[in-house]
C-alpha cells in the first residue's frame, strides 16, 4: 500500500500541512477523528489528528509539528512522494450536535483538529466562538480558516505579538463571565493547556470536552498503550476517545504517560539530525 | 548380528528423533528461531516410525483433518513434494501449523505409539515438508472457474487466511480486510520471531495471494465500512476478527509507565520490530521483568523480554504449573532459558516512583481450593503472605476478548455476554444472514489451529450457502 502526498506546505516554522490521497479514509472521516501513519517499513506508527477532509476529492489533510524523529523525517517529504501506511479514520467522532453556543479553544498545533469541529458545529447551527493561540504570531495556524468556520474568532499569543497578550483560557474566562449562555467548551492543545483550561472552565455551568493525544500503536483498541483514567476508570483514548469529559480526566497521569519514551525519543531525534547533517538522509 | 541390529532399531523406533535446537544459552540472546527443523535424514528416520494405522486416530485429533499417515508415507518414499501437496489438500498454512500447533494435545496425543512410548513427531514432519517446499519454490494450484460470488473476509489471522484460501479454491472471489499494515493477525503481531519467523508468515500470505485472494490492508471494518455495508456489497461475509482487546487486572498502579498489555508488548516487539535498532518503534527494556499469566502469550512475552536483555524475568501465575494453559514445550523452553516461575502467586498492586515508572509488583501467595467451572482448582489468597518483586517492566498476559469495534453497524448479529459472536459450531453461521464467524471472535482466545479449523468449516458452509442463493 502506498498513499500519495498531493500537497505539502510549511504553514508556520516547523509546522507542516500535508494533503494525502486516501479516499477510503476521507469517505468515512468525521470531525474529531484521527489517523495513524507509517512513513516506511522501518517507521513507527504515529497518530495524527485529521485537520480536514474532502470526501469528493478523496483527500485527508494532516498538520504536524516537527518534534521527534518521525515528524522530522515526515517534514522532508514533498508532494508527489508516498507514505507507506495511512490508516483511519480512528477514534469516536466528536459529539457534534446543535447546542446553542459553543466555545472552541485551540492552542498551538491543537488548532488543527479544532478546524473540522468548527465547521461541523457551525454546520448544524451552533454559534461557534473560537479562540486560538500560540506562543507567538508566527506559530499561529489556520487563522483564516478558523475565521471562516466560526461566528467569532479571538486570538491570543503568549508574547502579545498578535491579539490578546496572554493565554487562550483568559479569553475563554472573559466570555464565560460575560453572561453569554454557553453550552459547551471544547479545548484542544498541549495537555497542560487542556488541564489549565479545564480548571478555569470547571466552576461554570458548562460542558467541557478535551481531545487527547495519547501514545498508541494500533489505534483500534488492541494495545491499550493509550489508556487514560477518566472518572476513576481506565479507558482507551483510541476507541473510547479521543474526546472525553475534561472534568473527569486524570491529566497528571496523562502527562506522565506521554513522557514514557521521552528520553529515547530525544536520542532518536538527535541521531537523525546528526545523520541529516552528514548527508545520510 | 542381524538380531542385534533389529533390537537396536526397535529401541530407536520407540524414541522420536529429537528436534535440533539452538542451545538455551545462545538463543536467550537472539530472536532467531529456537527449533531449527529436521534434516532430510531426521525426517526419514522419524517418518519410518509411523505404523500407517488402517484407522488412524491422529487424523481425528487434527482440527483440519490432515491425512497424516498419507503424507508420512510419502515422506518415507522421499516424495516430499507429494507429501506437502497431500497436507495442503486440507491445510493452507502447514509451515505455520508445523511450528505452533499444540500437536501434543491433538494429533500426537492420539498416536498409537504414544501409548507405550513416544508418539510420531507429526508436527515436526509437517514443518519439514513445508520448509522443503519453500526451498524448492511453492507450486500454486489451478483455481476452478469463477462462480461469480463475492466473499468478504474480515481479519487476516489464521481463521481468515484459512477461510480465504479455501473459498478462493472453490471459485469464489475473495477480499480480505485487515486493519493493520501487515497481514497475518496474531501470526504477525503476537507470536514472536523465535517461534514463528515472520518470513514464514509472509510466504504463506504470498501463497494465498497467488491463489487469487485480494488483500486490503489498513482497512478497518467498523470504521471505514460497517459489517452491514459489507453485507450489501458481498454475497457472504466471514468474520475472523480474533480476540484483540486486552484484559487488565484492575489493580492499583496498572497505568504506571512500564506496565504493558501482552498485546502491546508483543506488537511492539514482533510487528514493529522494536528489538531491532534499525526500526523506529521502541519498547521499554526492563532489567527486572514480571509477566503475569500462564498461557502461551505469557511465555512469549517472558522469553521476548529475556531476549531484549532483561536481567531477570519472572512469570507470575496464580495457579500451579499443572494448571498452566501454555504448551508444555513452551514452559520447558522458558525454563531452559532461565525464566523464573513464581507459581501460586497473584499480583495485588503495582508500585511506582515519583516519575510514574513501575518499580515493583506486590503479590500475594495463593493456595488451590475447590475446582471451579472450568474444572481447574481455583486459587485462594493466603492471608498475610504479601511480598514484592522488583519490576521496571510488567506485562499483563491474562487474556483477551473480541474487539468491539467490528460490532458497530452490525444489525442483528448476536453476541454472548463475554463479547464473543454466537455462531454454529459446525458451520460458523451467525444470527445475521450471510455472515459467518470463526476463531477467537467466537471462542475467545484459543489456538491458531482451532481458528483454522473454524475457518475451514465456515468456508465449506459459505460455499453451500452461496450455492443455495
């Protein structure tokens, strides 16, 4: 099997968007789901959220940040080249319904999976207030797309280089405080941001959902590597999630589990970069 | 002199020809196959032990009814190609069965020779024939004219592969759907290289492809398409989706880093080749590894951990050795390699450090009480006998159940309480019209050969069903 890369662009420093020819995945994809890809025979299987899909063209869009060896290697691919494996859609689709007003909060690369949700929530008639943020304005992604898909869009940057100077969760709090009746908040981003966001929103009478990105191998419920404690029970992110009730997620455990291979990952990335410098890749 | 020879021969005939193996000291450091296979001379000598019974009991013990005396007779005649053809008449995966079937409880258990001495080493002879064929180049049989019927096979493990091979030989167009990137199911992700080299699996899958079966990998039924949609597109569906959902114990500390399901541990090692530094997938290398469980999967996990470089590997099992469901041979191999067996011992919690890494398993001693429903004496904890075993890697190998994903969009398909599919034992027919099932998805975790037997029966029933359509 091989899956063609139709388009590739760097949308922020070290953040890339790829459009993949994967008609079977595109046809079945829904907002909130993810895929797993493998670059080549020796590659690892990595989960990436679906950032967009086009059922007619049979394409799936992914957005990834260069972090470990695999994403660094993936960044070197160009349009016209092929990925060995691309499987999905995985995970339970986001529970998108008409609720009234929904706040979507995205941090960093977490804005990518938020985009299909913004479209989906808008499509069924919700008022969608989106808040997207990044460390600085250069790292901010999908601003135009999110603007088009939302009723209102707010921006926050950690350094104040664009929009609100501070965190996305500050804006979220302001809106929740404003008295506007909000039915649901969806927060997607780094685990620490989701944890903080969930904490901020918790006192309000609002449903809070987060989408988790655990370590996994198969993505079909087979390995259990992605297990996470929700409401005191062990759940599998890949099949029971990735979307969970934020108030019930054990974020500390999630963060600890995400760190499981950090040492090895850093070494592998370093080795890969060294090999790149030597012209081996 | 002649008499002496005769006596010698008869004594030799009582004992089977030993299987050449890698010495334990050597093999515990590598992932190469443990059993090296019979030479031609070994095979001829072993085959000559067969009495060619008129009413062979061994065939009855085989879930796919291989003509055992028939193929052994051909070995004696040095017609190895004929022998493998004979086996393949009923068994599409002989290289695999020759390696992983529990012959000692099936064909070999019923061998007449076994009553007074050692039974004929049927499995080893089967493997010899299959390996001989691979060396010579595999012959692909002619496929009959197409019937025009289309069958979907969900899952490419032993049940699915067998059903697919049989159905395509009956002239049906067969498409196999596999969720992973490699075909083989448990043969690829579960059983380790040192017991079943992946090259063997690749060759057997290649053979089934050559028969004309189409494989769709990375294709998840329950996500890309539902079972209901498959029913609309195909004339019949066979579900061989196995038992892929790992069970955990539900004890405190089970989510510490370093605690794996056997599925995850073995998938990382086998399918993703984490033992090979050339590959990107990682697995935590434990110094002290504890494997919980007493089945073949537990043995596989323990022996894999040892090969990854663990200093000490223990198997923790709540009953005694007699009650262990693993094959005798696997238990012996594990012992030879230096795995510690901590029997009548049950984990009560896993301890970890401030960085969330597993550090030890707290266990309690057990004693055997009254026999339970399965007939095995059920273990009861001995009060106050708690003790800890250091462990930076813990592998939970206490069983699996069917993956519920397949049941999304499967109107009218009845399941048991345990999540298995209700299917007729003889035909694999389910409550859903045109859908047949077999293997672990029906029985819960069992053996490769019983899944193959179910795939075979279902293929026959599907053929009959299609003829009636």
